[in-house]
C-alpha cells in the first residue's frame, strides 16, 4: 500500500528520525513529534510519506493520539491515499470519529476497499447510517455484500469481529491440488494459518492447519488430514464468550458459522486479544466507577459519565449519616466517638473492597461457582474474623491509650470485629447475588459493599457505645 | 498420547457423560463431577481413561480445580501415564504444587518428556532445586540442555516462556527443499505458523510465514521470500514487555534471540495471551489491595496477604481521626458536623478513586505521557470543579434542610467543592508521581488518594465550620 519511491528520497529535514518512534517510557518520542509537527505545518508531504506513512498501523495510531488535535486531520489530509485507515482501529473512539467524520466519504470508500473486512467493519460500525450507506454504495458488489452481512450481526458479536476473507477447499482435493491452488490464486487473504474444508453449500466439514499441509505428501487427500472443528463459533455469539473459547483451547483462529452451520468467516487471535484487553479494562474501570470513559473524552463527557456513580454514593452517604444521626445525643456527650468512628467504617470499607475485588475477578474468570462458593465464603468469613480480632485489638489499645479510656478501647475493638466480618460477608455475597440476578457485579458491587460497611460500622460502634455508657 | 482401546469400551456406568463438561454458567457440570467422584472412589480406571483422559488440558485443569482436594492426587495416580501433565499449567499455583510435590519424580520426568518445552519449564520452575535436578537428570541429553537453558533465564522473562522447538532452514534452500524437509522430518514441533531462516551460527536472518511458503513456487529461494524480523525478542526481556510487542504488532509468534542475535526459541501468542491476562489481573487485584492472592489460598495465607494493606490504611485512618480530634470542641457544640462529615470525606474518596482508576489504567496501557498529561490534569481538575459545584449545591441544600440551618448548608457545600478538586488532583497526581519514581501506581495509589480525601475532607469541613461559627 505504501509505495516509497526510492529515487525521490531527497532529504528535506536534516535529522533522520531513528527507527524506533518510542522513547524509553513507551510514549512517542518528543523529537519525532516535533519533526512531524513541523512537517505538517510546512505541508512537507515528502517527509510525511517517508517517515509517517511507513509506520506500522499501531505506531501511526499512537502518533495520531500523541499529536495536537488540530494536527490530526491535517496529517490525514496531507497523507491522502497514503494514509493507512487501519490506524484508526488503534485509536480512541472519540479520535476515530473526529477523523472519520471529517474525511470525505469518497476517500473512506477508497481506503475501506483496501482493508481486511474486520477492520473495515470496525470503522464502519461507528458511522451514522447515512454515511455508512453512502460508503458501502461505492464499494464493489462482493465487498459490499460481505461487509453488509458482517454489519447485520449484533454489536460485539463474533460476526462483527470476524474476517470474511478465508481459504476454503473441498474435501476431495489432494494436498498437491490445494498447494497449486494457493500458488495460482491471487485473491487470498493477506495472511492465514489454516484453511477450511467445506461442502458445496459452504457447510463446514473440517479444518487443516498450514503446518499439517506442509508435512503431508502431495497425493494425500485433504479429508484424510483435516480435523474436526471442535469449536466453531456461531456468528451471533458474544465476542467475550468467543474470546473465552480462544483462551481455553489456545486457538489461533476459529471458523465462524451461521445458524445452518455454514462457514461465513474466520475469527483470528489478534482480534480476540483486543477483546480480552477491552473486557479486562471494562471490569477494571467499572469497579472504579468510571464506566467506558476514554482518555480523549471531553471535560463535559467525563464529568457526565461520573455523575451517576457519585449520585448513588451520595444516597448511601446520607444513609450512613442518618445512622450517625440516631446517636447524636451520645456523640454530644462523648466527642471521642466522632473522632474514632471513621476508623471503624474506613477499615471495614477497605476489608470489604479486598474481598469484593477477589470475588469480582473470580466471577469474571468463571473460577467461582456453586462447588467452591461455600468454601470461599467460609474462608472469607474466617479471614474477616482473624483480621477483625487482630485489628480490633490493635485499634482498641491505641484508641484506649489516646483517650485514656479502657471503655472506648473495648467498644471500638468489638465494633471493629463486627464490621470486619460484615465486610467479608458483604464483599463476597453482594457480587455473588448481583451475578446471580444477572447484574454486572463489577459495576454495582462497590457501592453496596461500602454502604454495608459504613452503616454497620457506624451502627455497631455508636450503638455499642450508647448501650455501654447507658448501662454503666 | 491417549490411547482409547475401542474393543474395551464396555460401559461400567450407565449414564454417558455429555460431550460438554460445562454447565450453562461456565462451571464444571455437577453430574459430571459426581460421576468422576464415584469413579475415583471405585478406582474405575476404565471410566477415567475414557472420560477424563480424553479431555482437553484446560478442561482437565478445570476439573482438577473443581473436585475435592483429596480427590486430586487420587485421580492423578489412577490415570498414571494417561494423565496429561499439561493440565497442570492450567490450574492455580497452589494446586499445581500440591500435585507435583506428591508425584514421584520418575513419573514427572516421564511426562515432562512429552511436553512442549514451554509447558515443561512452567512446571519445573516452581519445583525446589533438588527435585528439579533429579527430574532433569532423567531426561535425554538434548531435552535436558534445552530446558536448562530456558530455566537459566530470569523468572518472567521471554526466555522462560519461549518454546525451544522450532523449524529453521538456511536461506539458500528453495521452497521445494523446505517442503520436502518438512515432509520427511519427524522431529517437528507439534504445531507452528512460521519458520525461521538462520545462518550456520544460528544467527537469525529472517522469517517466513507458512502461508507465504504455500503461495510460492517450488524453485523460489527462501531468502527471496523471507521477511526481516522487525521484532526479535531478547530472551532476557520481561514477559510483559514482550506481550506489549505482540499486542502492538499483532504477532502470532516471534523469534527469541540471545545476546548475540542467535535464535534460541520462539514465543507464541497463546503464552502471550496468558501473560496479558495475568498482568491485567495483577493490576486489578493490586488496585483492590489484594496482591497476588489466588482463590485456592488457605485462610491463613489469605489473611496474611491482606494485612499489610489494612495496616497501611490503619495509619491513614488514625491520621484522619487526628484531624477530627483538632476540632472536637466544635463538634461538641454542633453535633450536626459529626453526622455530616463522613459525607464530605466519602464523596471525595469516591471521586478520587474514579480519577485514580482512569490514571492507573492509562499508565498500564502507556496511553498517558508527558504530551497529554497536562491536558488530562486540566480536564480532571475541571471535572472536579464541575462535579464539586453540582454535588456541593445538592448536599448543601439537603443538609441545610435536614438541620434547618443555612450556615451548615453553605459550609458543607464549600467543603465539598474543595474536597472534590483535591480528589481530582490527588487521583491523577499521585499515580503519576508514583510511576515516575518507579513505584507501581496500582499497588499504592489507593491508600494515598483516600488519605488525601479523608484529611482534606475533614479539615475543610470542620475547619470552615470552626472559623465560620467563631466568626458569626
């Protein structure tokens, strides 16, 4: 795609950028950014073609993210047909949309034709319907049909992520015929690691890995070396589920089939790696209460995306405050309680988060289930008891010395123990229950766990104190 | 490896287990577990050979995790030579060690010989030195040398994860010679997707993907179709760094070279996927304050692993408490302050976690750097200001109405605003600084961020109240 004309290689900038565009810390090198920025300002197309167009798609993507927002579109325009659209699959959604929406549909259509279908779908699926239709209309018939079919599958399904280019042969061919076919055929996928065996209706019969073909004598028939596809992926399957199959069975690629078992595409490990990354990131972000925010989001978008979570926390914060309110008479008499009560609630909150983190992760990797749930609940309750005794004693002694009052030391120790056990149970039971009723435990667990440890922490500490000092 | 004798297939158990050992929710089916449990109790080797030995290594791994601890060793013993040791690469470390330590070294040595070198290293590296040497001594010479070399590389390096079996040919061979060689040679790796081109000293010259060989005519020379290896992985490179190269350049496998550029092995995407998963999991767990705990850890191990984090939190909790202690006279006069103060600290803590989560993730994926840090810090400060105004007003009105006191409403609103801005700045600056000084931001950020939001939250609220009510 990139055609650097050797005879044109007259240097316009004295420094030659080094091969590696990354600095030690993994970010794009500042001197390279400066060179690119200057080249964009000078409209130095020659430099950009030689040093930017030759970059790997993911390097170009990183470059697009690193330069100033106003330089992005200028760079794309200057590169023209030399701009590798695949780079857009490597950048934040906001940046991708910003660039694609400004590009003329004709240029997108021309570039889309060069892409593998999975990359093309990745870019097309974010466009609004009108632009998408206009671009599709400019593509050759077979290309258009293929992309339409992939786009018809639900978002985040295997059908959306699959590549529709693949090599398929009939079972009665010999290895020799197959090799000859691959040597003659021009329209092969850019790269592939296995070929598929199909009947005339495209029904999937088997798979042959390329190394198997290379080890086998020419006259052997394909059907005798093909292996059954144990894990064909239905096109409607959620991409996360498909990724789990890849991981479990160490697949490099897998056939994607429609409802009738007909081969419609191939899902490859590189797309699956992206899915695995995205899912891990999603869980991570959700547990932190930040949804699917991206680094390139604007101030207003960021603020808006964080409000719901903060609002829910506000409700539980007032709930905890109202628990304190019950005991205001006691606090008025013994101010030490107000000083110490955040310790009980805070330590419980931390212990609860620990248990919750382990549980949410175990649910995501499916390593917790009915067989071991009981054992893990027992273990967590035990950990809560053990750490509750340990930290209860510690805090009790420190608090008792601080306020020179053994009563307060004893009360906070007991409250600590109660809250640590409550934290352990909340940390494991809440994600389990949320998962069971079909809610995403990563999204909603934290708020409930903190609510429980705050309410129980304040109630146990202040309640015990009220009862004890009323009793003595 | 598994040799099911068809003539022996007399059923001893009436129900035939279905093909899929997993239930809907992804855990191992209870009825299958019951059948396996009964077969272990009855020492029904036939059943185990037919239905357990035939499982995929990852299925066998899941089964080992799901059965009772005391059944595990019994199952391994009953399967004997039919036990696929690879399954041990799929289970928790604690379970792997428990099984391997009980297996006779002779049985391990015999089974290790059947494994790919990367799986063999994975199992050997956890054993103590004596056992490891005893097992290695029983292996054939070349096998032993290969494994020793891999084990000599640092833990978690590419050299540890690489496979030492690969196909390498000289550059002057033709495609035809190469194919003929692969057809004749018995000692090829179990599966491969590319072959390497080397000089007589094993120096890496290039790589040829199998699909390229298949598309090329027999008489063409390998050197004319090989491509340069842009991304050879030094054997000493950290596995995480190697994984990032795989991800960035969508590699399926990569050559691993020693200090002199000599080919020593090949790193494949399936191992890299595991590394990616582990790293994502590590960050997730660290942020939750639970280190590298595993689900199979004992109560005591779990308790111990969580104590350090709780202890650090205890220190910051007392710090926050001592801030409250400064204002005990004010609280004694106005108990409403004690009731409301956790709201200010808690909301700040949540806002801080949100910013911190985004920052830690961005650092892990290297998407934050000096070029965009300033922009993101400005954005976060803006988000803190915006959400501070929003939630300050909201809380101010509710608190003012609750306690029928406009002063308290105004004070909490102002404190809220201050703490939200502090939370935003702490949430982004603390991970950035930790990363800059070489600490892992995932491990230590949360405790510092909460300390800041607690201290500033209490200080701002109680300090403003003290000043205001002294002033009026």
